[in-house]
């Protein structure tokens, strides 16, 4: 047992102090984001919007994320990652608090768009910060630690959020979201000031390459958009499926979703460390994670047994643990070819586009054809994503042969 514990702790060694601080800031920020997984339930059950309306509101969520990711990348290249992270955290905190007072369709579309535009400026800036604060050999584990913080916060958030909804109401969740974002921004100002921080990988490129001309990277982005479209169903339509098809209460929904974050917190870092030390290639690992994610939708249609929901969540979680850290690592590696902010903005934008397409398409499909048909469509989406990754693998083989 002691040897096992030491081996587990060894996977965390060698990471910089700045990465640990950035992870703590991310944990505080994400611990409060318990509104997000319940947003579709809030809009349908508390505000009485139709599934079609919710789909369009969630598209505004994605549009805001797209604009914020693009703007965050541009501003990061102009002004540096530090200022953009501070503005994003504190600004989104106040906007989260304000969101609870919006009730009409048009108000919510604009409010959610603005909130995500400010909040998602953080992503490309954070990725560039990880690049700066990590030694080259530690980048995948550094981003994995950030993901661990995200999922630790996210595992607690839905579970606590579900209990708060049952005991109180949705209103308090918006306050918690806002306050934790502001606290995260204030902590960033306190502990990660540029004068106090040490850059471990300063990348200077005299003639930076445009990410838009990096063909393998563009192919990769197309695959990630489709991957995200399917994956995001677990945070919009899947909670509705739990409630409407399996009649689970919000607290039980929160516990199943919280299981995802808890497993990632415990298993992802040693899993990534083991995979890093193996002979597996990055694209092959992303491919395998995609196969598991596709299977997570297939099993939902096999039986009405409630336990299949846990099996589906487990398959998706393992797929996520394998695919996302290495997709992050691939994007960060390609970013060394050009403007880092531009590369990481495009990587973040893929998930913004997934938000635009995924939430709305999922809601519209369910509204018209039901849950079973929707899960088959998402399986097909994942298969196309996997096929594009196979094309990418061949493209990279030709590139390396030159």
C-alpha cells in the first residue's frame, strides 16, 4: 500500500510552484460552477422554456464561448496571459451574479452570450500560462493537474448544487458561482504576479507560423469539434435524460455527474503518467478515448436498467481521461510553431463551436425524435470524429517523413 501511494505521489512531482497555484485558482473557480450542469433543468423547470427555446439559449452559450476564446487568444498575444486571466475571472464573477435576474428569452440569450464571452477569455490565456510555467517534459502532466483541479471542483459542484436546489432554490447557485470566480481572480492577483512567477519555457519565434495554415492542426480541430458535440451531451441533454427517462431527482443526477469528476481526480494523473511512459502515440490515445466515448452512447440504448447510466458515465469518463489531456498536449506542442495565443484560441474555439452545435442539436433531436434516436446520432458523430483522427495520423506520418 505504501509503495502504491508513493508511486501515485510521484506522478505529481517535478511540477512548478506556479502550476500548483494555477491549479488551486482553477479549483476555486470551478468549485462554484455548479449552475452549468443544471442550466438546462433551470431553464425548463424554473423558467418554463421549451426544449427548442433551451436549445437556442444554449447556442448563445456556445457563441459567447467562441467569441471569448478568439478574443482571449488575440488579447493574450497582445497583452500577455496574466492580465487576461484576471479580467476574465473577476468580470465573469459579476456576470454570474447578474444572470439570475434575467428571465425573458432575449435577456437570457444576451446575458449568457456576454457571460461566456468574458469567462472563456480565460482558456487560451491559461493554456499559454501553462506553457510558460512548465518544463517541456512536464507539459502533459501540468495540463492534467489543471484538469484534475477542474474536475475536483466539478465533482463537488454538481453534488452540492443538486442538494442546494432540493433544499433551497436555483438562486443561491448564481451567487456561489459569482463569488468563487471573483475569489479566484483575487487569489491570482495575490500569488501569480509576474514579478513573483518564474517562466520555465520561454518560446521566442522570429517568424511565427499562422495556425490557420497548419493543415494537420486544422484537421485535428475538425475532429475535436465533433468530439465535443457528442461529449457535451453529458452536460445538457443527458441530465434531462436522467430525469425524464429514468425519473431521477436532481440530487441523484448531481451524484452521477459528480462521479465523473471524482474518478478523474483519483485516476487521471497516474493514468496519464503511465500512458506518457508507454510506447503509445498521442493521436492513437485520442483515438482510443474517442472509441470509449462512442460506446458510452451505444450502451444507453441497450436496456432500461438504471445501472446502465453509471456504465455509460464510466465509459465516457475513461474516454475523457485519455483523450483530453493528450489533445491538450498535441495543441500545445503545435503552438510552438507560431503565435501561441492564436493556436490555443483556435483549440478553445473548437469547444465553443461544439457548444453552439452540440447543445442545440441535441435538444432539437430529442424534441423531434426522442432520446434513443439522439444517442445513435451521437454515436455516428463520434465515429466520424474517429475517422478524421485516422486521417490526421496519416498526415502526421507524411509530415515526419519529410
